[in-house]
C-alpha cells in the first residue's frame, strides 16, 4: 500500500480523489512556472522570458527612482548582521559583514554621485550598481516568488524520480540527488546546500556523495542565469544558453567526480550511521514517478501562501547577497582594471583556449580566472566582446560553481568539513573542463 511523505498509508479513495482535485494544481502551476522561466515571449520590442519582461516593465515604470530601492536593500543587508548578531559568529561572517558595509559606501557614492574617481568610473561603480545590483534586487525576489510554481507542486518530485537511473552510474550518487540538483538549478545553491547538509546528517548521503552534490550541482539558479544573460545581451538566445549551460555543468560534474580531490574522498557517514534505504517499485518508472507526484499533491500549499513564503525567503537572500556582491565585485573589477594580477594568473587557462580560432582568448582566460572571486565578474569583463566570447564566459561563470563570495563560505559552514584548497582545486578542474567543452560548441553555434 502506498504512503505519503510522512509515512501515513493512503487509501484507494485518496489516490482516486487526486485525479479530480489536487492534480489540476500540478498541471496549472507547474505549467505557469515553465512559462515564466522557459518560454520566450515578444514584448517591449524584444523576445525574452516573462520574468525578464516583468523586470523591464518595473524599471520603465519607476525609472531612475529604482536606484533608491536598491540602495535601501543594500543598507538593510548591511544592518541585519548587527541586529541578529551573526556578524560575530565566525571569521567568515565578520569578513562578509565588512564587505556589506563597503557595499553601502559604494552604493551611496554611485547613487548620490560623490567620492573618488576610480569608484565613479563608468565601467566600475555605476556599471556594477546599474547593471548588476539593480537587476538582482528585482530579479531575485520576483524570481524567488515565481520559483514556488516550479518546486512546490510536484514537478520536482517527478523529475527527481525519472532521473534516478542516470544519477548512480553517471554521477556516483543516489537517485535522490537529482532532486538536489534540480532544486539548485531552479532555486539556488543555498537551497541545494541546505537540502544536502540535512540529508547528509540524516545518514542518507555518505560524505563523498554529499561533497559531489555540493561541488557539482549547487550552482546558481535560473534567476541568476537571467542576470548573466541580460548583462551579456544573450536573452535572444536564452533557451540555447540555458540548456547548453545545464548540459555542460552536469557533464563537467560527471567527469570531475572521477578526479581528485573528489574521487579520493572516503565514503563515510555522519556519525558513522548509514541510514540509506533502497526503495524498490513495481511497474514502469514513469508510473511510479506519477504516483509519487500524486501523493505529494496532498501537501500542496495554497498558491498565495506559497508565493508569499518564497518571496520572503528570496527577499532575505537579496538583502544578504546584494551588498557583498557589489563590494566584492568592485574589488575584483578594480584589481582587474588597475593591476596585472588577474592577467598573470589567467595564464593557467591559456592551454585550454589557444588552439581554438577565438577573437580574444586572453580575455576569456582572464574572465575564467576571476570567476573564483564572484560568478558575475566574468560577465562584467566581456560585455563589449563578440558573441562567442560572451557565450563561453556566460556558460563558464555558471558551470564553475565554486566562488569565494558565495558558495565557498556556504559549503564551509556545513558539516561536510572540506578544506578551502580542495575547493579551489575543484574550481580549477571545473573551469578547465568547461572551457574544453563549451568553446567548440560556441564556435559551432555562432
């Protein structure tokens, strides 16, 4: 007899009732989610997804006044660590709190047009604030609210079960990690890491499996990808960019799990307790996945509540990341603009680029190098480049996964206990593999 996720048995009548009651939510709301994020629509003189059009419409309505909203978000983000006391929890928390304060200073100087020339240089302070901070301050909460349609009504469960036969042979992880992977890609790496750490502590992942998920699937969400695509003017090729990025990211993960340092990790469980259960089923996989999706329909949240909860969570994320992204992005751009550090370090990626007929392989190498600081910085370096360069860099910035301004401190705050230098090795492997894979694809497509 079938059970719901709490282990309660379901009657035949309950299963039958789902067909005529709750399942319309799966079709309608999941369909709306797909429409909002994946179906290009022509509006405002251009073709893009509805989420992007909504941001454009808001910016048109409020005009230049939107900058005050973004500055308010940055100020709130810098003040909150002092209100809730998180600034003194760890060295990393203190470090990022200081960067949030720097973000307030940079934002204020840009909005009110005062301060040093290198801050107000058009390609640094104003560019970061207008092209990145403003877009993110709108896209994250709006995208977060809409993401509830994709993840809250059964689509995630359906995809997770259908992907089970792929996960173990390809990624060396249990089938349930497909849910983590999809949650990260359509939600955020922070959501994915929360799920991963919780399942690891429950003894359902080994440490090695949890590390594969954390470093291989916990990439930025579709919402963040929209920001990258907007910055690089790739929205006319949105579906191509999205699917190529998804395929390359997971292909790189499939390769990297067989390489050190991930391949050398021991398969041990949290607290020494292995609680894994291999769930079997009769019949075909799609029927089983559909049955599980119907069971989940009993737990569907009301639409408005779902949207409200996801919107509030997204607003918390917005206030948390916008100040530090602005300040870390500023430091990264200043280093790239006024020093040769990034240029020298980028030589490590030249062997993966120079045998291709690229317009500016050195620029791609620099963008790849700076991805370790912040995943948005590569896009900012190539905004004036040709479309092949933009496409390669846009995919690489997402597929790299590991970056110091966000994912690294998030992983280090979990119970996975991996050293920083190993994360940096994983980053290098992922970037090198991505360049080898996506470069010929971009040259073929464009």
